[in-house]
C-alpha cells in the first residue's frame, strides 16, 4: 500500500507557504497520484487474468454443469474425429487359404513335373557349363560332369580361373584320347590327355564328341576326340551349320564307304536331335568348339609345339 508523501495541506496552508515549497508539494502529490493510478491498473489486470484462467469452470462465464465437452484440435490431429467405419482386420485382408482340393492339385502338379524330368544329362550344360533354360530344363544339371575347358587343355591357362563354368580337372571321362600314347611315344609328364589303350581305328564316341563327357570313362571302347561323330564315322553329316569339326581322314572314309551302313555307330538324325536338345545354347556350343577361342592351336603332348585343331598325323 502506497503511503502519502506528507500531510494533506488545506488551501489556506498552501497560500501561506513560500512559492518554492508550494511547487515541491504539488510535484510530490502529482507523483503520488500517478503511482496510485498505475497500481490500480495493475491490480485490475491481475483480477482479469485470474478470472479468465478459470475458463468454463464453476463460477466462470457461460458455465453449465451438463454442457458437452469442448472439442479441441491440434493441426491435423483431432481428439474427437467424426465417426468412420472400422478399419478392416487382418482376417479380412488376408487372402483365403487354399482349400484341401487346391492343395492336392498343386502337389499333384509338382509331382507330375518331377516325374517328367529326365534322368539324362543336359547336353548344353555338360558341353558348355551353362543352360539358358535354368530350372525349366527337363534334363539333369550336374556341375561335376562337365566338359574340360579347352583353354586349360591346350594352353594350361584359363583367364577365368575358378569362375570358369567348365572343368579344369583332366580325367578319362572328359579328356580326349592321347594319340601319342597310342603310338607309344608320349613323353610328356602330367599329360592332360587320356592315356587309354583303345583301337586307333575305333569309331568316335558320340557322347564325348557331342557333350565333352563320357560316363564310361576309361571303360569306353571308342575314341574320345573333338570331331563330328557322324562325319568321322560315316563320312556324312546332314546337320546344317554343325558346330563340330569335320575332319577328313582317308582311312576312315574308306572304311565308312566300304561298310555302306551308318547304323553301327548311330544315324545322322542323332546330330539333329542333339541340336534340338541344346536349343538356345547352340551359340555357346559353337564358341566352345571353335578353334578361334584357343588361338587356333592344340598343344602337342610330346614336343610342346602348337598344331592345328584339324591336324591328322600320317601314321593314324
């Protein structure tokens, strides 16, 4: 509470005092009145703020004990949103489970697909290490039964290393017969060609010639060579754009002409059947059997020199 500066003077007392003192008294009381007004305004503002903070509570303006609660919203969040249909449950949106009949049908279809798969090796995968048909191929894909890499066979060096799809492990199943061994003059240690005693005049093994792999291995009585079996054994190949080398050998051609029969080692239709099995992999077959990929040379197992892929020794 503000205290007055001095005792209140009457009009007669004001006239009796000197002019300077009268001016000082007037200034003191004017300042006191101004402070009183400021204090009154502050108190009024405080009372208004307290009344406004009570909102719609008891004693507030517009209060009603049974009035509905006020809805408040904060930007996009509404505490009392309008009524919406309930969100679908997981059971409503989940696809219906297949019935027993559908399940049995799927099982039968899978079993039928497995039954339709052949036990024969895939010609394209065995010869090239790649099959574009993938799981749709009805034949067997065995990575342990692939042809030998010709870069490794001829040059003992393959730029692809462990990533090469073909095999880098020589064996009687995938290595061609060493002709120098048959002539008893192979002096190369660790020769990558197969040292197997086989008749030099024997026909070319069709499985090895076409796929580069023979299941019989060392027990096979036919020659393992990278030649067209139809042309080598019968002197005739009816396959258009045959991917295998056609090597003309006078002795074999005379033998084929004398027999006048191709039924002994197969028929020309076998080559066409092989191309049908390979399907989209014919290009890989051509590249695998092309001498251009290996610098047009075959390493001589006795001298280490290079000779052409179609080279035929005079004593063969």
